[in-house]
């Protein structure tokens, strides 16, 4: 009896539920907005936690939902408790629960978007911000007095600290969201949705509290928790769109069913027609949207599976194609090499002198075979470049000697075509770091192209150097390059319109290979041409070795 006498009853309440609460004095919106959200948020977070691999983000979401639910239950106690002592205690705890809720929400967003780890530094900041609240919670800085007539507590100066932290939390959430967009572009969509959802949740929550306190119309506070509905909807969309938390289709279906059951349960405790209609309308709307939601997810997953299968099949087909190309080209190269050797022996007179007419045919056959071998080598090299099988053995080498060797080997080919091939090198050191075979291939391709696409005139090879680089150029008086062919020159299979008329057997891989070799050596390759019929100059620039 003595303990019950310490409980002062509010004048506007009559206990009609377990002797402690008056359920009739609270606005109907309290039950409609608070109770379903409590169940939905707890169910939603636990579902994500267990289906998403029990990640840290899932744990934070569970704690956030629990803290949010405890706060809402505390609010229900404020509205319905009959005894002033209970109401006053509930008001006192509301400040602490709100502050913890906002701070935990910021931590959740920071961890999800930026990967924030909860070490001692983060924990220390958390505790420091909570310290004033813990110390001043039982004092008049929190609650100044209690109005028994209205059954309401009067808040103190500590609540301004709460409002500051709430606004700070909203701003911090926005800043974290912006930072996440700059750091991780792959998860930009998810981060935007989570940031917006969190800011709506916290913003609506904070504004309803502040305006409710300013106007003394505490029914405004009932609107705040509805921001959680927006937050949950956006989380659901993230799961559907991006498979956030690794929740798949079956989980989405279960989620829709679970939420529908929770909303449907609201029908059974609706105390009036308005509540029943609102609950029924919400349930029907959710079932309709849930149906389309699940169907959309199913289609998206099926499409992704199909795309993955097609990608795997395409990769396998490419591997088979590469293997086939290597097999065929190696076989063809072997045949061409043997026949080239035969033509070379005949032309050299190893098997006796040949008649002029036969000598001419043998010479042409030797040249055709040489071109064929180069063509096969280009195809093989381009295939190896695409599959990443090209290896480079970089060593110190004299680039001038390499160029002179290639010039000497191409001189006869140029003369046979009636062209003048010249080679000039400025005096000085031409030492570089590189793969001699690969660089020789690149130089050979440029000189070979110049000879092939110059019907008459000359081909000039020039070697110069600067302080930090060596520059090799091949200038011809040939067909030139049209401006419209510019974008195709260094691409795989790229051939100019005029070049195809001159050399119908061109593979289009030569300059593509040159570009890959030179860029791998840290250099660059380009060309200059005044247009069709005005010749072309190709340039190679490579970094010098200063050892």
C-alpha cells in the first residue's frame, strides 16, 4: 500500500489496461504509426541479419531497429501511462534514447558507405558525446518540472544539446554520403539511397520533435516515426535492385509476405472504422506493389543468370577460337617457312643457275612467302596481345644498331619495288631499356608498311634523340592517309580505304601491334600526313636509358 501511494495518478487518465495504462487518451494515429513500424523494423532487420550472412552492417541495423522500437514503446508509455511518476521517467529516458538512436544511425551509414570500423577511437567519440547526457539526465537540466494537469514534463536546457546533436547527425549523414560517392563509384546507387533514406528518417524525426516542443502540440511527434517507413522502403528497394546484404529473390518474397502479415494484423486491433479502412487500404496497396516487386526481381535475376551463362559461353567460344587461330597459323607458318626456304635456295643458285624467266618467278615466290610469314606472325602476335600472353624481356640495348639492322634487311625489298631506302642517324648515344625482338618487330612493321604503300619514290628512316628520349621516324612519298581514316589507324584490324586498294592482303594488325609494343615500353607512336597522295611519316618515341 505504501508503494502505491507514491504513484501519483494523472488527472486526465483512468486506468483501463492492466491497471497502469489508459489506451483511450492517446490519438489513434499513435497505434497506427508506432506499433506496425515497431514490428516491421524488427522483422526487417532480423531478416536481413540472418539472410545476409550476419554482417556487421546487419548487426548495426538490428541494434538500430531495437533502439528505435524501445524509443517508440517509451513514447507509447508517455501517452498512455496513468501514473505521473512513470510518465516523468519516460520523458527523462526519451532524451537518452533519441541521442543514442541518432548517433547509431550515423555509425550505420558510415560503416555501410565508407566501411568505418568501430575501433577505440570511434567508441571514444561515441562515449564523449553521450557523457553530458548521462551526467545531467537525472537533473533539472533534463526535465525542469512536471505539469500534473496535462500529465507532461517540462524539458530543460539539455534538450537543446539533443537538438544540436540531431541536426549535426543529419548534416554528418549527408557529408558521409557525398564522400562515399567520391570514393566508391561501384556502390554509388546504394549509397545514395541509404543516405537519402537515413536523412529523411532522421530529419522527419528531428523536425517533428522540435516543432512539437515549440508549438506544445505533441501530436506532431507522431509524424516523425513515419520517416522510418521511407527508410525501410528504400532499404527494400536496395535489396531488390542491388542485392544489398546478399539477400536474394527467395528472401525478397519472404520479406514481402512477412510485412504483409504484419500490416494485416493491424486489422484485428483497429478500434474504429477509420483505422480499419486505413489498414485495409495499406494492406491492399502493399500486396499490389509487393507482387510487382517480386516479379520484377525474378525477371532481373533470370536476366542476370542468362547474361552470366552467355558470357561464360562466349568466353569458352573465344578460347576455342584463339586455340584454333594458333593451331592454323602455326601450321600455315610452318608450310610458308619451308616453301620460303626452298624459294631462297633456288634463287641463290644452290641447285644450279636458273633462266631469267624462272629466276623472276622464284623471286616473286620468295617475296610472297616472306609477306605470308609476316602476315601469320602479325595474326599470332595480335592474338597473344588480346589474351595477355605477350612477354617482354627488357634489357639495355642500342636502339641505333637495331634500326640499322632492320634498314639493311629491308633495303633489298625496297630496291625490288623500285624505291630508294635511306637511313640517317644523328650522332650520340641511343641506349634504351627494352625487348630487342619486340622493338625490332615494331620497327620492321613501320618500314614494311612504308614500302608497301609507296608505289614510287622513296622511304627515309631517321633516328634522332633529345635529352630524355630517342625518336625514330619513317617518312615515305606514298599514298598518304585520309583524315576520315585517322581513328582506325592504330586499332585492331584497322585499315584505311586507300591502303586496301594497294594491299588487299593486309590484316590490319600491324599498327595495332606497333602501338602495343611501344606503349608497353613507356613510349608513344603517332603519324603525320597532309592527306591522300602526299605521303606519311610515322614516329616512335622511347625513353632513353641514363645509366
